[in-house]
C-alpha cells in the first residue's frame, strides 16, 4: 500500500512541477524563447495525464498504450538537446559549424552501429518476417535496451556540446545551463538505472522517477525567470578571413614545436 | 560484473563532468570579452625565446660533475630543473594565449573550415600532452635525464602529425595551411 502511495505522490509531484514550469514560462512571457524545450515538457505532461486516464478507465489497454508511446517519448527527448544546441551556438557561427560536424559524425556512427547490429540480430530477422507486425511481447522485451541505447547517444551528444562550449569559452546563461544540467542528470541516472537494472533490487522502480524529479527541480530553479545567454560584444575594426587566422595560428604552433625540437636536439 | 562497473563508472563520470562544468561556469567568463580583430593578428606572435637549448645542454652538467665539489651538484640540478620548468610554463602560456585568441576569433568566423579547426585543435591537444609528459619527465628525471624521453616523444608526435596529414589527403581534404619555419 505504501509503495502505491509513494508512487502516486511522486507522479503527482512531477506533474505539478511540469505544470509549474509551463505556467511560469507563459506568465514570464519567455515560453516562445525556448519553444522546443517547453513543447517537450507539454508533451510529457499531456502524456502523463492521458496515461492516468487510460490506467483508470481502461486498465486492460494500459500496457499497449504505455509501451506503444514509450518509444516516441524516449525519442522526443532529443528536443531538449536540440533546444540547447540551437540556443548555445546561435551567435557563434564558427563554433556552430564545428559542432554540426561532430554531432553529425556521432549520429552517422550510431546509425552504422544500428544497421550492423540489425544485420546480425536474429530477432530483427524475425520481425522482418512478420512485416513489422505490432507485437507487444517484442516491444516489452526490447524497450529497455532501446531506451538505454538512446540515452547513451543523448549523453554523447550532450558531452560534445558541453566540451565545445568549454573549448570556445562560449558564455552560457542560467536558463541553458540549467537545461544542460537537468537533462544531463536525467539521462545519466536513467542510463545507469537501465544498465544496473535488477541489480538494484526494489530501488530500481524508484530510480527513474527520482532522476526525472531531480531534472525538474533543477529546471524549476534555473528556469524560474528568463536569463538568456549573454550576447557577444560587437567587435570593432575590420573583419578578416578565417584562412588568414588559421594560417597564423598554425604558424605560431609550428614555431613552438620547432623551438622545443631545437631545445631537445640542439 | 565488469560491464556493470564500466556502466557505473561511465555514468558517474558523465554526471560528474556536467556538475563540474555547471558549477564552474559562471556568467560571462574572461573568454567572452571580444578582442578587436585588428589587434588579433599582431597578438598571435610568439615572444622571443630565451636561450632554451642551453637549459637542456648537458655540457654544463658535465662540467659541474668534473670540476665542482660533490655537494654543489644537487644544488645545480635543482636550480637547472627550476629554470627548465619555468621555461616550460612560459611555452605553455604562450601557446595557450595563441590558442585562446584563435578560439575567440574562430568561434564567430562565418567562413570557418571545420576540418582545419579540428586539425588545429588536435595539434593543440597533442602539444598539451607532450608538454605534460615533458613536465613529468623533468620532475622525475631532471632536465638532462628527460631529454632522451623527449626525443622519443617528439619523434612520435612528428609521425602522428604526418599520418594525420596523409589521412586528410586520402579523404580528399587538401592541407590548406602551408607553414614553413626557418631553422636558425
């Protein structure tokens, strides 16, 4: 009984926090500034409420409903990463270009692994034979693995973005920093929970809720008011091309390298 | 059990990195101040080197070993080690300044070449790796003992540099930055 009460309490808490975030953004008139992120939150809230209704009034359909949309829910989390990417590199076209190349490389690599895995996985062959017939048992079996894989990819994308932000010293405001930290906590803890799974015992079923709650609390703190990224200062003086800059930098690096060489081998 | 440990370590590291970054990154850092482009190219100059080759030249050490009293040898080694580390730190600061200015300008460049940028970044990290190895070598073995190790390391980094050039060429990406350094 206490388990059910606790689960219900956590569930209603998360819904309240989501609604609070959406209300606060609408009230503060910055919902449109982060439209992709708030669309994600709105989807999660709507999904939770609809799931509650289905569970209450059509319990026999709940499993099919939940697992059918779970794949969509997991995938739609990429909206948060998209929003972060969009906001951080808006004013930095050079850094944006490098980020795009690295993120594309990660996605291509993932697709390659998926295709390779699909070719060698007998269960995919069985699925193909059944013409992708919606099979609840197969979905139930594969969903945690699918979610874990997606979370790992999300983590890789987020780490790449953070690494480039640090490398280019791009100033990040409180809102975006909160988005990164909150979603990073969520996917990190979720991936851990999926990997450790049954090893955690009865704690397992609460870890997912706790990780999402941690994300929501982080977002409530950092997204309570609109604090965008600082705008870059307007630079004075004539512009020059990147090729000239890169040539000069490479030249200086070579000078240092040869200086060290001469020091070691006079 | 091993894979659980790997997942746990990876997950913990991921969360740790995010927390470290979020708590460390405050509102506008030093890097956000824009440097006028007209000053940038002038600033990308390496300052004249002190007589760096003399720091690692073992002729001084040979002389001290032969001519100086025994009790003065550790003093000589300690002082020479300190000078070597100061020189190394100076090198790092110069390179860091060059790279900082480059990153400040490149992040807003509309005609940036991602390949070239990644190449410059790779070279910078290779330099940092060599620099750190050199620092550890000097700490452990002194400036004269570290020399042989550094020769091998430089040879290795040169091979890596050449291989990355070949790889880029094989991918059809010509090396657009031609650099010549006049050996004195």
